[in-house]
C-alpha cells in the first residue's frame, strides 16, 4: 500500500509545520458563546469511524418535525492561510481505500479535537431545519454552537433498534423522515442508483472482497445530509452567493442509448416513462437489471462545483437530485464543505460573507475537481491491487459471473462482475459477449504488481 501511495504522490504524513500548527490549534479552538449541549445528539457512521462530521437529533414540531444537525466546525481550528489550511487546499479531500485513510486534515484535528466524538464538547455549525408533515422543508437556520454527542452509533445498531422497537423517538423519527424524503425525491424526479459497494475486509495479512448494499438506516441517514445540502443551496441561491454542487441534465442521446440497452437486456421501458422512474424500478439483485444499473451511471457523469457571487449560475441544479444542492456536511473530509458552511452561517446571521471565503469561490471548483480525480485514481488503484492480490493464486480457475458491460466498438470485450470473491474486471470472448447474462469465466491474469485482473469467457 505504501508503494502505491508513493506512486500516486499521496501520503498519510503531514509536513512538520502543518503538524505543529494542528497540534496548537487542537488546544486553542475559537469557541462560540452559544451552548447547545442540551440537545441529545448522536452520530451514525460505519463501525470504527473516528472522523465524525455529523451528529443529529430529531423531534416532533407540531404536526411536523425539527431536525438538529451538528456539523464539525473546522474553521474553529483552521485559520485561512495557516499551514493546515494551505495543506488542506493541496489535498482537497480525504482518500479512502482498503482500510487505509489519507486524511484531509491531521488526525489530531480530524479524528480528535474537531471530531464530534461521543461525550466530548465540540464547536459545531448547528443546523436547525423545520419540516412539515410531508417532509418538505419549512424553515432553516444555522449558527455556531457548542454541542455534545451522547452516543456513537453505527448503521447496523440503528437498524436493529428501529426494527426491534428499542429505538428512542429521535431514531424512530429518522426512519419516518427518511421515508418521507425518499418519497419527495421521487416526486421531484430525483434518482439514486442502487449500486452495491465493493467492500474490502482485512484480517491480518488476508484481504477479502464482498459486495454490500446500503441498508435502510444508511439511506435514512443519507436523506438528512441531502436535506441539509438542499437547505444550504436554497440559502445561497436566494442570496446570490455561495458554492453549489451541480450535475448537468442528462444528454438526450445518452438516454436514447440506455433505451437501446434496456431493449437488448429485455427490460421493459415504456417510451412515456421518465428515466428516474425506470431506474427506481430496477432490482440490482437480478443479473440483467445489475447490468442496466451499471449502464445508467453514464447519466451521472459531469458533476462538479460552481462558485458564484452576485449572479446565480445558469444551471444551478444537481440533476440526479432534481434540486439545487451543496456540500456542507463533511468538512473534516472535504474542503468545499468548510467554505459553503461559512457562507450559510453568515447569511443566517445577517452578516457579510467573510472575505477569505469570497476570495476562494472562483478557484475552489478547480481545486475540488483535481482532488476528486486524485481520490478516484486512488480508490480505483487500491481496489485493483486488492482484486489482483486476492486472485493471484487462482489463475486458470473458473468463476460464475454476469456480463455488465460490452464495449461499444468491440462486442467481444466488456466487463464482468463475479459475486465470489466480489470482483469487477475486464472480460474477453471469441464472440459477442451476452450483455446481462450469467456466464462462466476463466481467470487468465491476476498481477498485483501491475494491478490487473482479466477474465475470458469459459
């Protein structure tokens, strides 16, 4: 892993001056006067997570709901232009892969003083969002406050408590709001692709791979983050200043290409059915539907950031969400969130947006684009390394898989997903590959040094 990080020019280590500045900041944060440690917040993250950006509490508010969502206040520790800030601009975002983490900020901050750890008083940006009985936003406010998380929960624990009836009111309402927001997403024409994640399990020197689908508790929690991002975008668009996360509408030619793919896979897609409704009807557990879901990722390409001050962008929406949207809920792990959060705090306080924020709005989209490319390259390289390492002693073996993609120019080339171990890799054949079909494939190459895995149709 260290060799791979060297090759890609990433490191978990921080320059000495950055580490010194972080150590000092950890002991001298700028704390707000407002104390909201009375709110019984909890964090919900993967097991073992330590860089905790968000904590939530939900209560009933008349016939509607009140969502409190605390976001780690990185600006309480990082001063514009200081060594930690400069390094964060160089990195852009935290990189993840195979149990490893290349953090955006030194761990003394991201996993310590700034993290919303259980039982610890922390400075935060506290979002208070009122919803009506349908889950639609009615009012929003964000301000700096001291908060304290009561418990660090994981998704499985939340799911179990909700299912067996032992969850408190807040977690019960998380389920309620999560389901309402999913309905509103569908009504807006938004769409979330049901793509399973490829997880790496590490047991000593042994690596293994498996596909994992999101459980409902993860989806409910994600809806709170999306709700907050939409509320933030609404504030910024109204004030004509901020930083949005955008995705252009799908190209009609791409949609037509997907119609042809659906026809080839024998999946009914009526001409009058919009693509978000079509995608929601897919079941990725079915082989031909899994191939269709993968093909639909074409429609989600082209996401990015856009900064503005004085004039709203011509295309401000994130088309997959069918809404304006901003990244504000993960500032420990993503640089853009700190800036968008600062804009919203200033707007809600009726104050001018800080100059150090305005100065960066033009350059941040490019900074984040470079960071995203680096993150994708790192994640893909790590997965390729793990796949090749897991399979290196099984060259010649035959596996069951599903053809999920076929090359547009050469139908004998494509991609196959193998269920056990959980691998997605290239596959070749002597004749046209059967898209969406279950097949037997033979492993012909698994080279950890080159990070390549290749199958052929058996």
